[in-house]
């Protein structure tokens, strides 16, 4: 801020294919859908390829930034209804993560493919390392138990 310029801190940033961090507000776990609940139980039980640890600040941008640099998954499922806005929260982060080699989904569809129904259209948001998000999608869609 003191020089009035933006500085490039990471050129051609790439998110790792898989991480070891999951970020979600577990206080809402009693409201999660069955697929999200089973996914979190799976990674917490050590059944995934890696041991995962929870890192959740509660700030979407901070949690996303850490996972972008180190790999992992950020989950904001619908609890019981979605809260993050497609146009000015989900889409910008989905664009960034996809450009870095990651993935962004609702669990059923790619965030960037959703046609907004209005300015404040809200969606669930799951984004991060490609392999982590793909595994989540399989749990969410009932393909993995």
C-alpha cells in the first residue's frame, strides 16, 4: 500500500493436485448432506491417500489462499441452503482455482457452468485441489461410501 502498486508474489501459480488440508465449518456438520458428512468422516478416519488436517479460519479468502498455495479442499456446502453468492464470491474464486489447475463445484456441477438466476444467486461452494474435489464429488453423488 505504501508504494501504490500491486506486486506479483507467485508467477504461474499452480495448486497441488492433492493436498492434506480440509477447510470447513464443522459446527454445521449436523446440517450437512449425507455425502458431505461421509466425505469428512472418510478423510478424518485416515482412509484417504493422505492424512488430512483441519485448518479453518472462517474467512473464505484466507482459507482459499492457504489451500491454493499448499493444496487441499474448502467446503461450504448448503446448510440447509446455500449462502455464498455465485457472481461475486463463487465465480471469482472458481476462476482463480481453475486457472491454477484446481477444481470448483457445487458437488453436482462446475461453478463456472452455472447460469445466474439473479444478482444474489447463492450456491454451495467446494473448491481446491483437483483430486480432493473429485473425491468429494464422488461422495456427494453417492458413488463412494
